C-alpha cells in the first residue's frame, strides 16, 4: 500500500478554502460531520469516483481505481472543507508517516485559520 498526496484534491481543497467554503468547527466534530457510507455511495453514484477523489488527500495507486479503498484522508462533506476533518486527517497522516500529506494538511489548516 503506497499512499501518495493527491495533488488534484489539494488544489480542490485550496480553492474551496479560498472561496470561503469552510466549516470552522472544533477538533472533535469530525466523527459527526464526516459523510456516512451511504452519503459517500450516493455521491459516487451521482458524481463518480473522479469527483469523489477530490475530497481525499491520499490516493493508493495500488488499489483498484473504482473503489473507495483507493482514497484516504478525507477533509470535507462534499460541499465544504471541515476544519475538524483537516485536523483529523493531519493527525492520521502524521501517525502513519505520510509526511507529504501531513504537510499539505498543515498548510490547509493554516489557510483556514488565517
């Protein structure tokens, strides 16, 4: 499993933050704010995996393309970036030594907090 930074997702997240599409919630809110499996499936059915991938800063090139397992480190709810999601993803990226993803998320968090 080789998870790499999803540059398209980072670009998408930065654009959302720049456009003010951010929920400035608290650290522990992600467990409630994260999309459910049913919400993810509905989003994929409507928009496809290419759009789904833009909401995840990690991508595993070894995983099958049209699977949710290919994507990791979600940061939003398919309409807005959630500060709590960014914090949660940054913590997990650091825990699993995904330094490039952790650094990208740290930068995103700084942009949100500015």
